[in-house]
C-alpha cells in the first residue's frame, strides 16, 4: 500500500507522543510526515518540499544526506556498529576523543561521552560536584546559573535552567540553584553597546560569586547566545570576566556549547571569541552533523586526576549508559569535523551571515519588530506589540504559530520561539535560499501581526 501524508498522520496519532508539543494542537495543525531529505530541503509523502531553516532543531550542519557523512557511516556499519566502552575501546571513539581534544580550547584534555545534550550537562554538573567532594570540599553543592537560561530537560539540567514553565511544573523535583540576572543585550539602554551592557550586567555575577563561592561548585552558562531563551545574545566580554572571576573565587566554569558549538556563532566554539577555556565544555547537536545522538564533555587533566586513585578509595566517577561512545555516532562526528578541516566552512558562513543581514534589513523598521539581532549563523527577529514601549504580545496569542503555519504553506520550515522568528539554517544553504527564507518570514510576520 502506497503511503501518503494523510495515511501516515493518522497512524502516527494513534501511537506517537511528540516532543515539545500539546498533542491537541494537531487537531488543527497537521503533522508533516517527511519521506526524504537532500541538502537544505525536506520532502513529504505528497511531494511537497520544505526548506529546513532551523537545521532540524539546530543539529544539521552540512545538509541532509550529506555524501561525505553517508560514506563514513556506510564504512563504519560494515566494521563495527557498537561495543561496550566499559573496559573496551574502539577506533572511532578514540579518534574522535583525540580530535575533540585537538580542536577545543586549550586545557580540555579528557573526553567523556554520552548520547544527548541534557546528559552532557548532567555529567558536567556531577563531575564538578564530585571533583570538589574528592578534594574534601563537601560544602560545595550549589550551582550558579543565569536568568533566561536553558540546559536541557532531564532533572539536573532543568534545575540549572531558568525556563519559568518548566520550573513551575517540575519545581518540587529540582535541586535549588543560585540564579543571577543575565547579560541579555535586548534590555540595554538606548545608545548602550552590547559590550558596555554585558560589562554592567556582570556586577550581579561578581556579587553572587563573592557571596556564595564557598558553597558553589560551578557557574554554568550558554556562551554568547541563549538559544531556547528566545535567541537572546550578549557580548564575549562577559565570558572573559566570568573566567577571571571563576579563577579568583575557585569555582568551575561549565560552558554549555550544545547548541552554539561547531561554527554556529562564527567561530568553531563560542568560547574562542573571548579567548577563554572553560573547565568543562558540553557538546552535542551539530557534533554528528545532525545524523545520530551523541554528546561529549571535555575537561582538564586536573579534574581527571582528582578521580584517579586506587579502587578502594571509591573516588571513581559514577556515570554510564549503554551506548556510550557509540561507533556509528563517533564516525559521523569525525566526518563532520573533517568537513570543517577540509573546507573553509567558517569563511563561507561569514558570507552567508552577511547575506542574512542584507535580506533582513527591512525587518528593522517594521512597526512590530523590536530588534533584529545576529551572532554568526543565528539570526533572530523579535515580534512585539508596541515598538516604542516594547510591550510584548501575550504568549496566549501564539503569534509565532501563525508564522510557522504560513511558512509551511510556502515551503519553508521556520519554528519561532514564542514571538521570536529565527534563522539557523544548515551551512550548505545558498543566498537564493536565504532570500526565500526571509521573504517567507516577512510575509508570515505581516500576517502574524495583523490585529
């Protein structure tokens, strides 16, 4: 029996519960069954095509069905699909760890694998806490996080995030953290630069560290862009100041580069723009080019040595999962990194980013756009009710959903965060496709802001 969209939608709704969704919405907003992908394009079972303007939830760097990654996976599949990493090793996991140590900021010497971004966050939190415990500093049990932050949806990751809906719903299950006002430059004064505002906002972090350092394991933050927090952005100076303060107060710095790593912010890793090395860096999403679930936490030899002792001392790090260091995931990651090293990806991205700037210039004067902001290959357009007072649209109106539905009708996948339209396309997009994405977003904005 030949499948079409409608037959698959009904089968899906009978058995599948989708992520980040109120399933009742699909009574009015149909699911889109995807049959295939090629480059920046997805195709459904009725032959409709959609430009993937969000890299399929920020993971796809080099397009769907990329021939280089495909070939690497085919070769790996014929050799080894997976083996236990407890007491065993294999080439793909070893080579990827070597490569990650090579390309990440200096001082990150050891690699620990997991299978998704939230798990990477959990590992970094546990490693930091356990490090201080092994050193006898058992009073260090707290974490400092930023307002508007997001680090994933397992319980530890939720706890160090600051999404109100999640905290209100799952609050009784979460550990207490110290939340500090963030450097989100959306709130800067007229005429104030991103740098000046980010410096000014650091005062709150300095105060929190001075007050709580004795009980704090680490500060965790998303470098440069709070992606799930409406794509809010800030200046690299904040990272530089934070690295200095963490050193001063003997607190770890955890960089959550799950979403912003691998070229998204204009450098391979966002921390590079402040010329800093965190104590832990968490990587996932683009790590495998959008092919397979894999994450990695990198840290320094000083942390590693705090766990390295005779078995009877019971200092070993306690974390594992069955698919740690999966060979297929590691091989996809190696192929992805290889593309960065054999092509001028970052240079090409600068040209693509300039093209995004050009085609979104008109959005800046729209009466219902608060600002257009960009960091690297992430561009955000914030819809607002009143441009002068910055009064937002109420979330209940779901203006972003109108943009999403309109864009799909025009063959473009945009998935606004609340009232923020954003572009985060694969790096293989071209300027004509960027122009199409912007034109559709403009028409969607016009439609969504009609009263």
